[in-house]
């Protein structure tokens, strides 16, 4: 799983988990995300440490939610996943001797800092419960359905 897709993929999993009374195994989640179970276990470990999911070993075990969706934001999940860098783009040399590179780097740095602050603020304002409500609304309108074995 690419680091830049972990947040959206884990949100996907958490919303499915919120609609399931039974635990999801790492293998089931891996099939949903088109990855392997070892990657799922490594990724879910951060969510478990943060208290958002729980895992049970053995027959009938698997991953379940351990949190109230209303109390967890997208930023919380991003942070639990290790807070991968928000933007992959950045500036060149940190101490350029060229005045043009200095000007370009300053402009890019300012733009990226502003964009990152806005994105972090927005991620912190959206709860998993609001995503679940939006999902439920779309299902009621008949436009979408939750299918545990799919991957979008």
C-alpha cells in the first residue's frame, strides 16, 4: 500500500467496520484493499495503538472498531498512521546560492505551508461519523451500496 493512499484506504476500511457486527480478518481487509495481510497488520497496528481498533487472535477473531466515530477525525487517523507527509512536492536545495532558486523556494515553501495548514484544519474538522452519515445518505438514495468484498 502506497503511503499516500493509506489514509483514504484505512478510512474506507473503518467505515466498512462500522457497518459490520463481526470482526474483519486481515485477509478480508487485504482482499478489500487489493494488498496482502501483512501490510494490513502493519498499517492497522498504528490504529490499534491509538485505540481506534481492536484485534482478537484465533478462530472468530479479527479487527473491530474500538472507538466512537463521532470522536475521531480524519486528522486523528492520519496521525495514527504515522502522519505521512501531506505533500510529496517541495523545494530544491535548502541553501541555494542562486537568487532565482531562493525566490522560487521561498514562494513554494509559503504556498505549501499555507496549503498544509488548511488541509490539517479541514482534516481535524471532519469526523468519521460525518463520513458514515454521508455514506448512509448515498445508500438511501440508491446510488451506492456497501459491499464488504469490493475495492473501489
